[in-house]
């Protein structure tokens, strides 16, 4: 039963990740509906496109790294991991450049800025532990990293809820600058404490290799 629930949760997360990633690439090509508050950022050009390119790519491939079939294929897992890590680092650096000039004010600056710092840190730790062949630690760091990457999805889930609670868009945006990632990271930490980080999100590890 737990395995069925885990696979269902993964399937939903993967679907949402791919959908949001593909939709967000519109900022890379400057096509379609672009959020006015995002494009009003003083550093929007070119850094919104850079951030969207990196973060969307990480979101697009990240969920698939938890599949046992991908992890069994060591070369595929490594190459997807490199693409994922590069996307996180590019997206994170761009986020740090964009955060100080967000139109949502200082609270959002701190929220998005901390997200960028922690996102870069946990991803770098994941890369370093993989290089050192400390694979249990590597899995733990990458679970944290993807929890933060998934903030792009949870942000879009929370945004429509604000108006239903009587908040205007900017009030909602300030809140989601924190809510989009803090609960994600807390859930990841709770899961790691309960399971020790030594199991796949779907099943037990199929290999000791990263």
C-alpha cells in the first residue's frame, strides 16, 4: 500500500514538474503570457530568462532521478544529475540577482534570496558527496535539493489561493516567497529523519551506485 501511495505521489509530482517546466520556458523565448510583476523587476532582462532556463531544466529532469530504472543506468543517472545540478546552480545564481529588485518588497527579497542560497548550497553538497562516493549522503542532499526545486510548482499552487482568502496578488506573492519552499524543505527533512535517507522515494535502492 505504501509503495502504491509513493508511486502515485511521485507520478503527480513528476507530472506537475514537467508541466510547470514546459510552461515556464516561455520566459526563455519571451512568448505567451508573462507575469507583469515578474517582468517589472529591474533585472528582468536578461536574468528572468536565465533563471527560467536553469530552474525549468532542473525541474524537468529532477523527478526522474528518483526512478530505480534510471538509477540502475549509472551513466544516464550521472548525466541527468549533471544537467540537473547545472540547472539548479544557474537558476539559483540568477535568483540571487533577481531577489533584491523584486517588486514584492523586502520580505519577498529575503524569502527568495534565502531560497537561492540554500538551493545552491544543498545542490553543491549533493554534487560533492557524489564525487566523494558518499552515496547515502548524496541522496539526502539531492532530496533536499529537489524539494527546493519543486518550489516552482508549489508557488503556482499557492498563488490562486490568496485571492480566495481575501488577499491581493502582491500580499499573496510575499507569502509564497516563503510558503513555496519552507514547507517543502520541512517535509523533506521529516521524511529523511523517518527513513534515514537510505531508500528511494519509490522503493528500496536497487544499487549502491549513484
